[in-house]
C-alpha cells in the first residue's frame, strides 16, 4: 500500500499491519478518511464506535450486504453518501459493495 501510494503521489497515507481491535482501541489520532475492509462477518460494535470517533469519512468495502447494512446502522453520526455494487464473481451470488459514509 505504501509503495503504491508513493507511486501515485500520495504523501499522507499510513499503512498499519496490526490486530485491528488493539490498534483501534489504543490509537489516539483522528483521520480524514478511514478505509474499512472487514471479513464477511463485519465489524464488532466496539470497533465501529472507535472508528466513528476518529474519522470524518469512512470508505467501507464489504463482501456481505447483510453485515454492511448492519454495520452502517451502527455508525451513529454518519450518513451514507455513495453506494456502489461490483460483480467481481460473475455467475455467483457474491457481490462486492463500496459504501462511502460522511460525518453529519
């Protein structure tokens, strides 16, 4: 991610490889944008609460529309501004979804 960001001219990207529960709970920074790509089961309420307190915008990538809907409903203080569906696995029922949420 860091190498790709640098090639594209981005200088304000931070890539973190750590247990998300620990990182989100201990991180005291705030961010313009957080990109969230959880497993099919979605995010815990604690992670969503911590992320919501740190971000102005959340880009949520999901492979499960049901957990995406559940998690978006838990993100208090945000509104859904963009929702795009991607059929990356033709002839299956799997759909990737990209949701952009902005702080109210």
